[in-house]
C-alpha cells in the first residue's frame, strides 16, 4: 500500500461526520477490482 499521511484531527472529524476513517477509506487503493481513469486535466 502507498504510504499515506493525514491530519489526525481531520480524520476524527471525517469519521464522526461520514462514519469512515481515512485509514478505512485508504483501503480502496488495495482493491484488485478498482477502476482507474486517465484524465485530460492537471491534477484531476
């Protein structure tokens, strides 16, 4: 998995608001069935 970093306070806020932590959300990068799309725009 990629070495991801995040602000713990924002993580707590996100978990309270959306009921998912950044750590749980980061698991999407380990999904063998994930879809990836190339974009034409910078950073999107």
